């Protein structure tokens, strides 16, 4: 008999099932040292589900399952030391009151008192906002918004280093951060996707949504105090021996938490009691069986509908992660990935490669005279012109504001100039929204031998500003790269 409580995945969890690599282990040929300590104490984040937590004095979550496997594989007895918060856990580790913590990120501050194993689980970090707020895509678009972060998290070091002007709101834990956004005390919250998804469901904070991705990914390891650093290779060997099937089982057990319907325990007891009088109550039992099957079919239909919606959500999320929502051209995230792939190919590929950077002349004047709605419409129409004029294989990216970049593979500088001139003339011949006539300035650069692509981009960008300085509505070619970087 199938269980009455059929389960389904939440929308965000299933989207990330396709984006996440579950197996993050590095294979080690080192044998497990048999000279092991008989036991070791450890402490965890008491409230970071589904990764780890403490419930009624018991360690639960994914890290608990890994601890259980390591105990079987190494013979070491792991003993939990309870703490009340993550900052207290870090304090216990520094004081030696516990000797290991099973799931955390490495940072410069933690390197001072911990030795780390290899990465064995990865997870993305995301931004969370109210549903009515715009999709921000990344940290670069936060602006003056306030950002809630749990105390003691490595994310604080990351934000202070790379986004020092961000207004931080320190909270006790992730639930407090999500509630701060829901109540308006903070504009955004930053944290791990899986735990955020679970907290939103448990707290019924359905007014919240994922508003963007954070470049810093959780690379979860085990941390061991310096006194027991000899244990690290033992743990690495044991972690490497955990099979992919065991890893997937752990992931599914602790992430599939969204229940379609609650089990009807009253019905179960009625059926069990009816079994004692099955001869007399056979007709009643058959009726209830048919009713149960009918409801089960209805739930299966609901699950199939949910699966279809999730597939559409996956496609939508993939599209949003790579495209600008206004112009539907590629965004900077996709541009960065394309540049990295091109840089890797450059080592074995001698074909020419060019970048065309273009910018609308006097675009601020359009916004001031006609308003931002018309300005957005002009950007959309210009993007359509670019897509129609470029060749197959060229990539059009909205770099930001009114600036676009065209990636031209297997293209010489002369060919790129011809393409830019064709686009410039087409723009000058078209009337845009509100009969606005546009002109654009262009900068074109060809990548030099072994030249980093970002250096090529900077030369193209400087040529764009040269075109602006020389009177706009023209094309300037970048000088060849003068320095060869190996």
C-alpha cells in the first residue's frame, strides 16, 4: 500500500536540484589511519536546517547523517556538545570545549584555530526580498538597500571585503533574518538556499521570494581544532569513500519536506480496527478502500500538475539567470561565463576574436524629456535591432544602462568594423518610440595573442569613450594590444 502522505518538492528546491552538483568529494588514495582516537567531541549550528540542528538534545540534519557514516567508517566515537547558537559554537571551538564541527565554510578568521577537510557539499547563497520587490540578479544591484545577515557567518567577511558600503543588519539566525525582511526591518536577507527554502515553508513566509544570486557559494567542510589536525586526512579518506548513492539519500531525506497532505491517522486506526471484524464489515471496508484509491489518484494528478509547473519554473529560472529582463538580451552573468569559455579555448584556437562595445548617445536626455517608460521602450527596440543585425554565432549582451556588448567569434578587426558600421547605419535610419532618432558610439577591439579577454574589453571600452569625445555617432578602433600576457 502506498503511503497516504505523498510528498512533493517545493519550487525552489527542485530548481536547484538541477543546478547543484551533489558529489563534491575529491578521491584520495590514502588509506585510513588505524591509529585513531577512541572518541572526539563536536558541536554544530543548533538551528541551520536542513544542514544541521539540535532537536530535544539530538543532532539532526544532513551533517548528522554524515557523522553517522564517518563513525561507521573510522570507528571514532563522536560525542555532541550542545550549544545555543552558531556564535557560541565558534566560541566553543576556539576555547577547545569541542574539537570538531561537521559543516561550515572556510575563512581567513577560522583558519587561525581550525584545520579543514576537503569540500564535501556545495550550496548556493541567495538574496531574499518581498515578492513585490524587483528581481536584483546579483549583489551588484543592491544599491542602498539594507541587508540582514546572521552573526558569525562567513558572509559578513565577504560583504565587508567586496561590498563595504552595504548597510548590514545583524540578526541572531536565519529565521530572524527572514522575519526582518517580512516585517520591513530589512530590505533583503542573504543566506543558503536550502535552509532559506525550509524556513519559508515552516514559518509560512510566502510573501518572500528569491531575488538574486550571490557569487559566493557555500563550500561546506569539516573543521577540526589545531590540536587534532592529524585527524583531517583520516576524515578526508572516509569522506571520499562515501558513495554517490549514500550522498543522494542524505540529500533527499533532509530536503523533501513539503507535504502535499497530512496522513489521516484516524482512517488508519479505523481500518486496523475493522480488520478484527472483517467478515461482518467487509462491505464497509471495501467502500473505504475505493474511497482511498480515488483520493490517491487525485493526489497523483496533483503531483503530476506540480511536476509540470516545476519544469516550467526551471526553464524560467535558467532564462532569468542568463538574460536581461528588460531587453531579453544576454546579461553580464552569461557574458562572464562566455568570456571564461572563450579564454580557455584561446589556448588551442588561433581564430581571431573581437568585441564591439556601443552606447546610446545622449540617453539621459531621452529619459529627462520623455520619461523612463519611453526610455525603456527605446532600449527594447534598440536590442531588437542589434539581434536582427548581428550574425549567427555573435552574442548581444546588455552590459548595463544603455551600454551593450557584441561578442564576435572568428572575426577580424576589419570584419567587426564592417558589422559595427552596418548596425550604426541601421540605427540612424530607424525611428524609435515617440519618433525618437538615435545615434550610438562604438568601440571595437581585437583580442591580442594570449591577451586576457577583460583586457580586450577594456581597450574596446576606451575606444567607445574616444568615439564619444570625437563627436559621437562614430566607430573607433582600439590600438593593438601592446603587452602579451602569458
